[in-house]
C-alpha cells in the first residue's frame, strides 16, 4: 500500500473508502467467475449426477467402460510428446546457445515459424501432408523408400505425435533457449577450461542452471496436449483409439450426454493435476 | 598437425550443420508445401507426385471473384467478415476489462490476491474444453448457444486471460518513481494513469490487443461448441471442408495462416515467450 501514499492519507482522513483496485478488478473477476469458475465447478459437480438426476458414479463407470482405451491413449500421447518435444528442444537450444554461426541464427528464426501457426491450420496441413497418398508418402515413394500401394498409415499415434512435436517443440525451444540466454558466458567458459566436453557442459551446467524454464516449458506443453481438441479431431477423429477431447465432443454432439462428457472432462483434469499444481505454485510465487 | 585436426573438426561441424539445416527446411516447409500445392491444384490424382494441372480456380472461388458450380468451393468472404467483426468486438471488450485488471494486479497489494491469480492462471493449467461444454449447456438454456454474442463471450474468455497477464507485466515494467513524481507535483491518480502510465504502457497494450485479436481469429474449440452450426467463422469453414475437399480447405488454411504469421512476427519481441505459445 506504501506506493500509493496519497490515497493512504485520504483513507485516514475520511475513514474507510472503497479501495480503487476493487473497481478495477470487478469487471474481469466477475467475468471470470461467471464464464470460467462457474462452468469449471459445474463440470465437476455434474459429472456426479446421473441421467435420473440423482447423485451417482454412473457417468464414471460408463466413461471407464467405453473410453478407458482412449484415456490411456491420451496419457501416452501426452507423455511421449512432452518428453520428445523436451529432448528435441533442449538439444536445439543447446546448439543455439553454444554455437554461434549464420546457420544457427537462421535456424533459430526458422523454428519460430510453427509457433505462430494456429492448431487448426496445423491440423489441415498434417491432414494433407500425412495422408496415405499425401505429399510425404508420394515423396518417400519417389525415393523408392516405400511402395505406394502400401503407403504409411499415419492418422494414428505416429501422425498425431508428428503434428504435436511440429507445433510444440518450437515453442519449447523458445522458452528453454530464453533460459539458456540468462546463463552467463563465464560459467560456460569456466566449464570448458576445466576440461568439460559438451556433454558434461549440458548435463552439469546448462540443464541444472536452466531447470526452472525447462520445467515450465514441459508443464505448459503437457497440459496443452491433454487439452488439445483440434489436431486429434481433424487427424484421427472417431477412430479407435482416439483422445479424450474427441470423445467429449462425440458425447456432446451425438448424444447430448453432458454427464459422461463431464466425467471424461474430470479424467482430463486428473491427467493434468500434478502439472497444474506445479504451474500454479510457481506462477503465484513468481508474481508475488 | 594440430591445425589439420582443428580444420577437420571444423569441416565436420559445418557438415553436420548443413545436414541439420536441410533436414529442418524439409521438416518445417514440407507440410507447408503440401498446403500450397493443394491450394493451386486443379487436378491432383494419386499417384502423381505433383498436381496434373494447376490454377487459381479455388482461390478465385473462395475469394468470391468467380462463381462456378463446377468448382467445389464457396465464397468465404462472409465468414471472413464475420470472423473480423467478432475479433474486433472481442478485442475492444476484452481489453476494456483486461487493462484495469492488469493495472490493479501490477500496482496494488490485493487481499485474496492468490485466489484472484488462480482465477486467471487456471485456464492455462487445465484443459478448457470441459468449460466450453458446460457453457454450451448454460447458453442453450439462456438462448446464447449458436449466436454471435455467445461466440464473442467465449472468445473474450480465451483472450482475457492473456490480456490480463500481458498488460499486468507491462504495467509492472513501468518504474514506480515516474508515477510518484507525477503525484508529487500534484497530479491525482486518474491524471497520473492517463498521462504517465498509459502512454508508457502503450506498446505493450497494443501488442496484447493484437494477440487477443489473433487468438479470436484462430479460435476453434470454443466456437465449435458454442457457435456451430449457425455461427460460421473462418476456422469453422476450414473444419467443414477439411477431409473431403483438400483444395478448398488448403486455401482457407493459407488465408488463416497469413495474418497469424504476420502479426505474431511483429509483436513477438514485446511478448514473453510463455504467452506466445498460448495461441491456437
């Protein structure tokens, strides 16, 4: 309160006055309460209410019976792509940090491009690129690596992962490289003069010193993958197995079954629970 | 002897770099090339490696320059203007409530601060789709489902979170001393805000508005649940032609891609890396 000296004085003179931040925050907070917090709470509550309107676990049993495969698929897609994007991003960010050259500068900019492309466009791109007679298969056939009568089927785990890594690894690079830039050259020089080879430089100096931004990047893409609807919906759609987000859309669009949709929603909350807590904790600490 | 070794090492590194460069170019531009080729392919039958005949028919048709029943594409001009209108209204409302909130979060110590921070952080931490699903339920009851105002509310929700964080970071970066100086020469808090804080924050606020604009233009999931089948924005036209009409879908995808790349390239330096990835 010390910053706003004048209003402190005014407050003392007139007794209690309305603090200005209440007015400033009121529209945004009430909007978030109505349009975010209320549906969030009701998504959890309604998952426990069955078709007859009674309190029960019916929705969970049904979701478990019908979609266990998809929940596991979502989880494995998420874990795999978070780790894969993380490894790709750390390697490239290390290269950008340690090796200054025209090529590395160009690549640093090139890898920014996918970040700016919205998921719906990425989905369409992958849809045409990875199709059984899409550009990738045709190109591989020209190189005689595959037979076009038996093309690679990519509208599955592999294609979905390609799409996720294509879009999210560059974002991960951006955050992790940003963290690497904060590390002073003197640490790296010291490591080098102590005889550390690049592998030791990475594992002993760069990664430990940059742990916070690596963690934030991984946590962010992890929850983003769990919640992404566009890419799996346009790439895999209703095939089995598919992701939770696609199942939720099917439950709502075809059956108007909000109960099971909400139970699936709660499953997706559970998948991100640990990362969400970590993210909220670090962000609140950072802001305060 | 030593210099030969160093030279060899240099050549090896350069070779690896060039390989990485080629691989990266293929990786990034491969899928994009596919999009461009399809958008100009009049005829492209399997297994030809390139289209049998190319032309701009789908582009002309999509842009409303040409109307032919023989080409499987319709004008997306109405969808474009609808998307534009929704994005503009979203920016105006979202920023009007994000700027005061961002200012308050940056400059005041707020009781229950953690709770309020949580409210603005949770949409980044938890999947948003269940929110849209439950909004659909509520909006259906109050007559907002399938309407433009309903879609705008959802777009504001998606944009507001980023708007608040970016503006709050911007206001935080303004030195308190400047504001105190203005107050010490007698300016009241409103005057200080409009004469000192707001002009200094202008670049950040502009960047944040552009960001909210692009998020609205590209927004898919919320519009899918709240807007369909009546509110057809540009991403919805892409969705409905995707899968069976490669040419038309590719044209729309490129049209959506251009403003995103253009604007994001302009504002990325002002934005923190974390927010840049929040779109789409």
